[in-house]
């Protein structure tokens, strides 16, 4: 990770990003389109565009993707689109993202105890049964 990105991530909090996303929406009078259903659909569409970058590529090509500036730019932009829409969803539903993430990670720790799943890709329902 570059120093510039690391510093930017360290200096920018979720509240600031939420406000940037909300300002963008407000300036365009798009709040009327930002309902949970349409935002969820938009998140899925943008996630599909991210997946499309990897579609049909073999493992060797995927491993080299980080050195392909054009593909890396597309990944960065699609990932940003997904994140922006997630911020918009949080704004629309007044979800405190940091709290939601921390709570979900704690829940995942209980579902996927490190000593049980380390190095294992299986879903928790397969591991306990």
C-alpha cells in the first residue's frame, strides 16, 4: 500500500465519507431515488461490475492483475462505487456503519472460531456438523 493511500485512509473517517456521499446526492436531488430496495439493487449491480473484471480469467491472470494499471483502475472505481452505494444505504437507513461492522465481526468470530476454521474455506454450518 502506498504511503499516500495509507495516510488518506488513516485521516478520513466514515462520517466524512458519509457526508461526501450525502452531499453528492443532495446536490443532484437524488434522495427520492435512494430507497433501500433501489440502493440494494444498485449495490448488487456495481458488485457484478467488479466481478466482471475477473470473469473468465485463469488463476495466473488473476494473480497478475495488480500489475495491470488499467484493470487496477477499473477495480478501484468499481470498488469505490460499491462503497459509495453502501454509504448511501447507511445514510438512508441511518445505520452507524462502524458499529455495524464491529458487531458483525464479533458475530463472525463466534460463527468461525479461529482454531476451528484456520486455513479452511468451509462454511460454519459444514464445520460444526
